[in-house]
C-alpha cells in the first residue's frame, strides 16, 4: 500500500546526502575526538567543522554553539542551566502557554525548586502579544523562553520584537527554534537571541542530536557533568556521526529553505482551501499569515480525532491529531485549548505537516481520504445526528460568527 507521510513536525527521514556524510564516522573514522593520535584528531576536526558550519548558518561564533542529544536537552539546559546560574538576580521566568513540553515541563520542574513561572496566554492565532509580554516582566524576571514557531499549529512568534523587549528590561531571551531552524531564516545576532535550541531530526538529519546556542557572556550551570567535552560544559563522548549529519542536513536545509518554503506554502494553502471548501464544519487553527510553510492544522466538528487518525492510517496516511489520546491521555492539546478551542473541537483536530518532497498529489490524496473518512465518521456520530435534527448547533459556525460563548 502507498504510504503518504504528512507528519514532518514529528520527525523527518534522513536525506541520502546526510547518511553518506555520516557513514565513515561509524566505521573507519570511529575515533574519540579527545584522543591525540590522528584517528582521534580527525574525529575532533569533523566536530569542529560541523560546529563552524552551523554557527555560520545562524550568525553565531563556533564557540557559542554546544552540541546536545536533541531539542529537549537543549531546552532543559537553557532554562534549568540559566535559572540555576542566575538565581541570585531573581527567580522569575516568563514563557508561553503553547510551548513544547520540553519547555513547559522544565519550567514546572523549576517551580518545584522555588522559581516562579508566568505562562503567557496567546491570542486566537497562537501569537504572544508583545505588550502582554512586557507587562509580565517584573524586577526579579531573569529569563524569557518563547518558541520561534509552534510545532502543532505552525504559528511563528514575533521573536525579534520579544527579544528587544526582554533586553530593554535586562531579561535574557531563549527561543526553542526546533521547528524553525532550517525552515525559516534565523540570525541570532540580528534577532537578539541569547539562547536558542535546535534539533537535527526535524530537518532531515539524524535523531539524537541537537544544539544549544549560548551567546558569549551568558552564564549557564552544567546539566551533564563529567569529562571536558564541549569545552567542559557538557560531558559525554561526542556523537560524531550525528554531529556530522546535523551539519550536513542544516547546510542543505538552509541553502534550499527559500525555495522549499515557497513550494510548500502553495501546497499547504491548496490543502487548507480544499479542506475548508469541501468538508463542512471545519476550521483552520493557527495564524494565516505568520505560519510555517509546512503546517496544516484543522478541527472538525462532530467527530473524534482518534477515529479520523485510525481511518487515515488504514489508508496509508500518516498524520497526527490534536489530542494526546494516542499517548494514553484523554486531555486535548494544551496548544489548541490555549488558542480558545473548546474541548470537543480540540478533540476533533488533525495536523498534517509537509516534508521537502511532499507533492500536490500527496496532499490531494490525503484530502480525498479525509473527505471519505469524515463522511463515514459523521454518519456514525450521534452528535451529528443531533445537529442534523436541529437539536444542537454548530460550535465552529458560532466561533466563525463570533457568537460562541464558552460554558464556564
Ligand atoms: C521536536 C521538538 C522538540 C524536541 O526535540 P527532540 O530533538 O525530539 O528532543 C522540542 N521543541 C519543539 C518545538 C519540537 O518540535
């Protein structure tokens, strides 16, 4: 059966060029970068080259880049490391309600250590309002962490503006750029970013490798103590093949990103237009204008996201839902709730994220399958029967008309 992979915000396949660059470092070039003989030095040089390549891509110095085991570790290190090293200046942190769990759960862990955290609300598009951000800053605020682009709804935050506000108040600014690096142009110096997390497997690189950018002068406590790797700031023998693959993937992704964005945005908009035109009681989640070029997130009324996912999976289509049922929890996505969706609508949500090779035909196939699926599910839905009999209204229609009032 044909498989159509539309879950690229979750992970991406390693590109052949990336795999090819990595292969020697698993076998003949297997040296430990800390060893002084040539085999080790060649591994050390490969890591240094990778660091220089990635630093140049974001306008940083190689000495400001630290490799990690992925985006989650980079987020943990940025936030815990900064908070613990700077708590004499204050113990207040600001983040947003729609962050990835790598940021949210890290902030919650710090609350147990006595830090105070403000979780900023977002508007209906998922945007953090710079004025709301500024108003939340207190004399004891030391750090703000606002994601570059959201992994569920694709909303791109006004990072430059937020960083400038943070700096005007002496607050250090971290951004989780896992969904943005390699997709959107990023210059840390231009944008005023102090700390930035990224991950290789979201840009056609390998899993298990990421980086944390740390602007020169920003103090961080170590998260992983041990040997002198990463200039004594992050122990463990370097993931040499992973780091080499990350640099190759990032170099290719950044070089092609303008072209990929344009192509993807056309396919994305085609998918959104078709869904909204051809499937009744559907709504787009996230911003129209400030949106990742590969993200489609839609909600459908009168059905459950899980049923939709299973039926699509049976047709070879890999997508993800806006609820966490599949991971054993019945809670709908915190992101969809934060943009104001009622639970029942958040439960019927679907995320399709395009890859660099996704075609119009792929998306048309998926939308056709979605229409069939939706027809099947609604035919079996008692809620839909109630709606058709006029016993209940449509929340999505009320939301679109601005007449929806959430039951308190
Ligand atoms: C995937 C993702 C992460 C986690 O990255 P890993 O490398 O899988 O740990 C963090 N933040 C965002 C926004 C993500 O999309």
